[in-house]
C-alpha cells in the first residue's frame, strides 16, 4: 500500500498557500460508524515470515467511506505534540522531527458509491488524488454465517484484481463498503482475505458514531503558541478538522496514475529539487528558523521495501 517509506527527515514550511489544480470535492459528510482492521500483507514471497502489518480504520457514511491508516493517525498526533512542545520551549528555534518505521501509510481510499467512483490519495509533499471507477465485483453470496463482536455476518466470495477473496459482511449494518477497494455487498465488509492468506483485513472492532457528541477540533501543528509568530506545517500531513468527517483533502491535486508514477520517480531521482519545486509552486517560504537565513531543504528517502507480491496481481491470460 505504501508508495514511499521512511521519510527520515520531515521538513517544515511557513505559510503554505493553496495549490492550483485542486480536485473538485465531493460533499463532506460525518461518519456514522468506524470499523478497525488489522491489515497484513506478504509483500516479498522470498521472505514468507516477514509479514507487513498495519492497523487501519474505515469511516462509514451514508454516501461515502474513507479507509485510512490508524497507525499514521496516532503517529501524526505524537509528531504534532512534539512540534508544539519545541515551539513552546524555543519559539524562534529550529524544529526537528524524526518519523520512524511503523508510523503508517499516507495512502487513503475514498469510496463514493452513488457517483460510482473511488479516489486514492497519495502524498508526495502535496496531496495527489487519483480517481478511478468503483470496481463492479462479482460476489457469490453463500449461506455460511459467523459473527464478529456479536454482529451477524454472511460469507461471500469473488475473484478481484488477481486474487480469490472471501469476505464476511454484516447485512444489519446499512453501509455498502469495505476496506481498501472492496465494495458492493449488502452490508459493510468486516473481514476479508485472499485464498492464500497473503492479504488479510482482520476485524478489530467497531464504533457507533451516530449518537456520539461532535468531536472537539484536533490540535494541529500549525496552531502555534500565542505570541510565537510561528506558522508551521508538516509536509506529509493534511490539515484536519473533525477527524470523523469524510472529505477529500482540501489541497488535493487531481492527477492520473501515469502522472503520479512520473512524479514519484522524479522525487526518488532528486528529492531536494522535487521539494523546492513542489513548495515553490505553492508559494511556500522554506525556512527552519524564522529569524535566520533561508535553509536548504534536505529530504532523505529510503529505497522502500521489496514488493514482488503486490495486493493487485496481473490477471492470468
């Protein structure tokens, strides 16, 4: 799922302005329920004991859903706290942030069934939105049943993107969505896995938000202490108000799969030039120290994991 791993040094920028070419936004809505999953993926078949694991979360609304990394949500909250503490301790000093392994993927999936579209959000300094039609999955529903946390579920099977999947969906929950790109069953998919158990979305809990009080605004890294004069925004985070509102990033740039691949390769080839170009186009004034000289941006990117077994496999001819 992750297209970039281990950005070792997170840069900060002042007054990041809106970017031209933003994608038009679908109507935001507040999630009524949240499903937690333990996602696992055998990425490298030569290392079958080395399984990638990540906690994920699916926000469910009447007309849309959003599938995101729960691990990243927790890691972002910790990083924002670090930024606020550093600014409070030294208002004019540099801000140093390290993001380690296990901090979650920035890739997100938004489903809009009524519009028949799926939008994948990727992060390369800016947020990029890649739209595709929602897949029409040919599910075969059986009479087999089980339960998760007291929720009655029914079994369905289908071949999708090169794999044979088993899914357990709850017809009592009025949402026609699921983790990742899975969709199209008469109820929310609470668990799914492929025949070889190389890709698994294991149920890890559910929350009913329909009667919950509205969440207080989440403190963000650019909410600086009073009198500091600092406005800081982290490159790999989107501004977030109510975390339970399903909406595409306000600064998202609509692109195609081919264009995104080209951008990703350009970033790998020359990360520093890519950062300056991306931030220059947004009007960002790249400084680490408000009172000091302009600094060079240094972005280090790991090679990423070897993936010879992607989630989506080519269909056999």
